[in-house]
């Protein structure tokens, strides 16, 4: 498959992709929120630089995960490709950032 063929390919996403992406992003969002609650966002005491780093990485991950349903349900014209590929990328980015925040909090 060359670049011209790949660019002109308008294959549709499998049935259930939208539902699957929306529920998977909501699940990862819930896992991230449970992590933040367990990690101790509400604990008393001073925050260190690493704590702020964990929060920034997690918030960016939450933004990516929260945008998945919005991206995948955006209306498209009949001749255009779906937004499933973009939503999958946002899902992967959000998941990676949430897990990165967990690893930073655990190992730092």
C-alpha cells in the first residue's frame, strides 16, 4: 500500500468503535481519578516539585481522555473519513499520560 492509496482510503471503522472508545476513555478517566484520590491529593502538608509534576501530567491525560467522546462523535461529511483514528490517538495519549503520572508518583 503506497501513500496515495493510504491517503485515499475511506474505510469505515468497525461497528461499535464509537461506543468502545467512549466507554474505554470513561473507564481510564475513572481509574485516574481513583489514583488521585488514593495518592493523596487531599493530604495536609507541603507539596514538592514532583507532586506538581504528577498533577500536571495527570491533568493533561484527563484532558486527552475527556476529549475522546467529543472527537469521535463529531459529525463528518459522507465522503470524509471518520474521526475514530484521531480519537484512538487521544485515547492512547491520555492512557499513557495517566500511567506516566502513576509511575512518577510511585517511583519518585
